[in-house]
């Protein structure tokens, strides 16, 4: 996995376009060989953050460090970083092969052939050809090398864009929603491919997506953003299991989010019921957000449940049924492997460790 | 009723085309006449064309001037127009719109206004430094009215280009100048060629602006001067050749824009 050294550091970065502040005091670091995902809704500033790292945008405030050195004055062509742009940005005057070879042709010969004593034009050409062919194979586009990029589908263009950046073997690869145009099946395949490429080549990936599932499956670290602010940084499991606030809880997976009152340590009241929980350290009667994952709500007989309610709707989702259960004070999202028809009365039960208490979002402002 | 309409439509179109092209047709026919008379026609072959090229030195002089000016003005306005377009494209939106409108204005201005104002400028400059009206002034004038054509042909290509293409080039290791040469220019080259052809056409057949800004004759000016003396059939031959040259250029330009709208 990744080494424990900070490769890139963003320190207190703020950025505005005109009157709108797009990034607010962003502070993160990225370790060597880490797979970091920036996750957040559209317009939250993900692309802007990548562009700052790539050198295409300058922060109004703050520092960008690479290997401990400030790189803000370095132009993009001097940064050891390559980008896969959100809209691919392929060169339409070049065919697939030449698009991928573009970066290699700009490299110094001794960079391309570090172990070669006598470098000839032919050897350079052969080396470029070898690397381009390997990339084409990696992205499964071998048959297309002579095609014009205009004649490719969106998904194919995306794969060429990935190949064009990756072929340069950068220290850091910035990927802006690189799989957005692919169908589900190909996307899953490419996720696995990208992840294994990242591990094989030992490249640091900074990956932008607004698909939480993609983030969870691929990343070492997920950075959840909203409205230009970082909401939470952590690995997938900790973000999923211990969301810091209601936004994160809601954005990562489905959630029941209720407002509640912390009666005392280990006891919270919400949805008209007192629940035992595992959280402490809140003020007495402090208002809190309570998060319960739909899969953590157990459906039991109506006589033994903590809560009793009526099933409002049922959808079959492949593995489980997704139900809405109204208990009077709240409508719960519930995932269950057994079917309960709409209109039937069921009991609901939640074990204490599955009840997550969070400080109110407003309080964090 | 329907038939009548169709008939009328056909007639109308026919009349219109006749009106437009009969003068040119007459001119072309007369350029092959045996005698100078405009009243009767007998086939004279390429007689006047022969005379045009071998016995009319001043016409050949004018032709040389016209071509030199057209070629140089085209090249220079391609450089200026393309760089200008890239610059305007990189500007903020409001500023870019203003610059575009400023560039558009000279195109809509009557030639006579452009011609007179350029003449005034050259005369004014000439009162301070020796700056006679001739080849150089004509060239400057042609560059002035050619450049917007290039600008407006290149601009749409820049707009069509992926907004990140230039950045992608930088990302892959190009310095800014190299990124322009290796990525932007190839991506907009169809626009540059179209603009260049338009500019060349404009230069070839310009009369008014050249008339005011130069004392050496280009082809149109020569024809004008000759017409005052009484038109020789060599002029018909010359005009026929100009017509054919312009026609070919326009067909090429149209073909190109057809091709582009398909792709
Ligand atoms: N060059 C710019 N000028 C003005 N506003 C901009 C510019 N670039 C981005 N913005 C604004 O900044 C905000 C954040 O944009 P950004 O592209 O970083 O979002 P994003 O998180 O990448 O969204 P998406 O998931 O839709 O790609 C948006 O409101 C956008 O309109
Ligand atoms: Mg984006």
C-alpha cells in the first residue's frame, strides 16, 4: 500500500471566482502511492481542486506543496503530474495512437531510454511504440490505434484519455470523473483495471467522482466535500460507519437521519422512542442528528419491535427489498431480505451500536 | 393553379439568373470576338488573350502587383488574424465581445469610407516622413481589410475546440508556444485556410480601397482607367480571367465549408 510520506499538501486553500467562493480553507495531504478520492455533489469544487494541483488554477490563499516544496510558481509542464480531464480533451487532429504518443514524443531521449548508451532515432521510435502499444492493450483499445478520435464513443474516448495520461508514468495522476461516460458493466471493469494499474505502477491517484459506490470500492482515502468545504477525510469504512455529520451520512449510502435529543450518556430520544446507544460526551438534552443505516433496521414481529409501523411501499432491489415503514413520528427506510407487503404492520428493532449520534450540522456551520 | 405557380417560380428564377449573368456572358463572348466591334461577332479565337499577355506590358505589370499584394496581404493577415483570434478567445467574455464587435465594424463599413480614411492617414504620415502612395500603402490597406476575414473564420474553430485541449498539451509537457503550434494551430487549421482563401479573394478583386491608397495600378484600377479611354477587347479577356479565378476560389471556399459542416 502507500508509503507514509506526504507527497502533496494543500494548506488552507481558498479560491473564488468573482463573488462565489468555490473552495473554503481546504486542508489535505496526500501520501505517496495513495489512492485518494474527492467525493461530493456537482459544483462542490472537486474539479477546481484538481486544477489547482495540476497548475491550471491559482488559489487566492494558501499553499500547494509537492514533496515539501511550494510548487505554486511551477507551470503545468514542469509538474510531475498528469491529468485526465473531465471532458477528455483529446486532440482531434491526431489519431488514437498519436494522442497517446503525444507526451512521450516530448520527453527527452535519455528520459525515455535511461539504460541505453547509444540512443538512436530508431530506438526512440521503438520505445515509444512499445509503451503506446502496452497502454492500448491496458485500456483494451488495440484494434483502434489508427482511428480518428472523433469516430470513438464517449467511453472509448475516456479510455484513450486515461491511456494518454498514464503512458507518461507520472508520479501523480489526476483523474476527473474518468469513468463517467461508461456503462455500468464497463465501469466496474475499468474500476478494477485502474485500481490494479495504480498498484502495479505505484502511482499516486487523485480521483474525482460523485459516485459514492465507486469511491468506496477504489479508494484508500475518501475526501467528502460539499460547498467548497471538506466534510470528512478517512478510509471508506470509517466514513461509512462513522459519518461525521448528516451530510456525509446522507451522501455515503442511504440513511435514516432523524433529529433527536441526547437525554443522557448512552440514551437518545428520537422518533418518539428512547433508544439505548453507545455515544457519550454530549450535554444533557443536547439536540443531535441521529443516523441509522437502512440495513441496520431489523424487521421483527409487530409484537416484539421497539417501534411498530405500517409498510408504505416495497421495492425489490435485486438482493433485498427496500421498504418505507411509517411509525407515526418518522418514515424509516428499511432494507430487508424478507418481503412484507404494503399495508402490513411490522415491528422495527435497532441494536445500540448501529445508532450513530452526530452533533448538529448548524453547530459546525 | 399549382402548375401555374411552379411555372411562375421557374420563370422568375430564370429571369433573375439571366439578369445576373447575362452581362458576364456577353463579356466572355466578346472576349473571343474577331474585331473590336461590339455590334457583330465572329470567332477570333484567343486573339485578345494573346495580345493581353504578349503585347500589353502595363496589364502584366498590374497583374504582378495584384498577385504580389494579394499573396503578401493574405500571409500577413493570416498571421495577424490567427494570433488575434487566439488572443480574443483567451479574453474574458465581455472584453472578447467588445473586441469582436470592434473587428466586425470595418467589415461592414463601406469600402469608400475605409479607402478615404486610409488615404488620409497615408497622406498625413507623408507630410512628416517620406511615405509615397504605392506598393507599401496598398499592401497595408489590404492587410487592414483582410485580417477580419481571417479572424472571423478562425474564431468558430477556436470555440469548437475542447476547452481543455490547450491545457492538456501543457499537461503533457508542452511549453505555451509549443502547445499553440502543436495543438491549437492544427485544431483550427481548417478555419485558417478558409480565412486565407477569403482574404486572397478580397484582395484580388479590390478596387475602391486600392484606388484611394495607391498610385500604382492593380488590375481593377487598370480596367477602370482603360474604361475611361474606351474599352479594348483585351480588357474583356482580362476580366474573363479574373471572373474565372474568383469563381474557382469561391467554389473551393464553398466546398470547404460544406465539408466542415458535414464533419
Ligand atoms: N472558471 C470559472 N469561472 C467561474 N466560475 C467557475 C469557474 N470554474 C468553476 N466555477 C464554479 O465553481 C464551482 C465549482 O466548480 P467545479 O468545477 O470545481 O465543481 P465540481 O465539483 O467539479 O462539479 P462537477 O461534479 O459538476 O464536475 C461551480 O459553481 C462552478 O460554476
Ligand atoms: Mg468537475
